[in-house]
């Protein structure tokens, strides 16, 4: 079929138009693809990537228990947080990669840096302790030192490689925060004090072992006296208890100051102030006192005896009484009665206390034989800076004399005066426990807590 002129003209015009239209459609499709790619590129360009270095000690805190902390960071910030490796126990810094919008990534970084910054500073300190105290610090099978570590949350390590540790000083290494270390140190010092107190009491017994060996005749006399006392006691109990007399009690004397001796060894057992304190003389009587306290405690705690209740206490009465936070019973003298409360002086130690009279018991006669062991004393040559002894001066005197710590001082009687308790020695005290002897009065004046008494 032949094309007409008109059809030829339409073909010539339609073909290029069709081609042009096809090109335009293809071009539009390409433009759409480019726009989508550009949009994707723009979205990617808005993502921020931050790399944070985490010290090894902070890795655990950033991750949290079972990943709880790192999950929280991601949830709060909206960023993705990942460690670059899985070496959790590594001692090197670990990298953390944070991905997200600028705001989210920045928030996650701030949270991580805050965790790192708030970690407590871990330090290591050393404490020198006497080798003789090492056993008490470590405890049986290491129980004590482990308990210290658990309580203080510090690592406590003692080098035990030295064979002669009991004869030398040893170093205890403590690792933790400052607060943890201070708590551990205080616990260690408490064990040192306990050991020194134990050794001081043991030294008394060992130093006086020979003095405790009495002549045979003397021992027989004592045994006869003991049998007489026990017979009397049995007679009392058989009749329903001791005979309670209205006549004043006859009390044992306060122990006297030894004559013909210059300096003698004493313990300062209690302190009111430098002008009023009590000492015990180091002798075989110290051991007798320990035995007496054991006997009194056993008598009044094993089976509460009948007939020893205190019903009408009077000033000057002797009683058996417990002491605050102590399971033992002691001899005490009633210094005053206020309603149902007794003001007590523990005559073998010099301590004072208050107890309801239904908490004390009459003192059994056989417990009165030993003279009172606490001797009331004054410090020689000094007087208070003001009208009275200040609290600070009393604390310093406590420290210098090792009050109630069973540490020996040397005492010299300079003078004496009379009080309601008897003769009161005026003493010069010397601390000979260190390389250089310390005169207690002189040290009090030197520190500004006392003045020289020119009237002496």
C-alpha cells in the first residue's frame, strides 16, 4: 500500500515526537532516582559518629550489670553505643563508638564521660604495724583480715613471707577509696590496741609469777581462812542468806603506797582530770584482782544468790555491780543515793557510774579481803591554765598516760594529802615506753595545757 502524501507527513512528524516523548520519560525517571539518592545521601550526612576512650577501670561501670547501663544510655539518648572490642578484662583503654544525630550522640557521650568522671579515685596506702600484732590482724585462717576487707570495701594485704615477723615491723598494703582506706586503718588499729592490752595483762602475770609463790605456812594460813569464810558462807546460806546488820560495814583499806622505793611501775586506770586520777600498782595483787573479778562474776551470774538484794542503800556501802557494756561484776562503793539511783565508784579501777539499786547486790564478805586496788592520786608540780582543767587538757592527759590501756608508767611519790578516801599521793609520772623518757607534767606545760605550780 502506498502512503499518501498526508500519511507521509504525519509519519515524519510523529516519529520524532514519539522519540522525544520517550526520551523525556526516561529522563524523568533518572531525575527521580537522583533525587532519591540525594535524599539518602543527605540523611546519611546528618548522622554523627563519636569515638570515646574508656579507661579499663571504668569499663564495667559504663557497661553495667548485664549491660544495663549501656542499654540505658542508648534508650535515653537515642544513639547507638558499641564497644569496638569484647576484651572486657583488658588493662588498656577501650574504644566506644557512638552513632546518631548530633544531639543524640552528644548526649550519649556526656553520659559516658559523667560515669567516668564520677568513679571514685582508687589509691594504695601502706600502714606499718608491729609484727607481734600480725596474728590478731590476720585472724584464724585469714578470717579477720577478710572481714576487714568486706566491711571496709578496701583490699587489705599483709606480706607474710618473712619468717621472723613477730620480731619486726610489718607493712600492710590497703587499696581502695580514701574513705575505704580510713575505715580499714581504724579496724587494724583496733586490733593492734586489743593485742597490746592483752600483752600488757599477760606481762603482769608473768612478771609477778615468782611473787605469787607464797611460803607454805602462809598458804596454809590462807587456806584455813578460806575454809572459815566458806563455812561462814555456808552457814549464811543454810539460814536463808547472809545476816544483814544495821551497823556500818567494815571496809577493806585502800591499798597503800609502797614505802622505801623511788619510782614504781603503775597503770593509770581512770582519769577525772590531771588533779584527780587513779592508778593501779603493778604487782602480784593485779593478778589477784583478776581472779577476784572472775569469782565475783561467777557468783552473781551463775545463780543469782538469795538474800543479797539491796533494799536500803546508804552512802559508803560496798556493793557488787556490773559496769556499762560489760558482762563482769566488780566491787563498788556507794558515793551517793538519788531516789532509786546509786552513784557508784568502782574501787579497784577508779571509774564512776550510775545504776538503779535493783541492779546491784550486797557484796559478799569474802570478796572484801583484797585491799581496794585503785589509788586516788594528783599530778605533782602543775595546775590548770584557767580556774579548772579544760576538756582538751583532760584528753591530752588521757593520751599521755595511756589511761585504761594497761601501759606501764613510772611513778614517784612527791607528797601526799588527805581525802575522804584516805591518803592521796601526789605523783611525778614518767613515760619510759619510747626511746626518750617523757615527764608527763613537763609535757603538759610544754603543750600549753598546764602551768607550773610555784607553791610546790
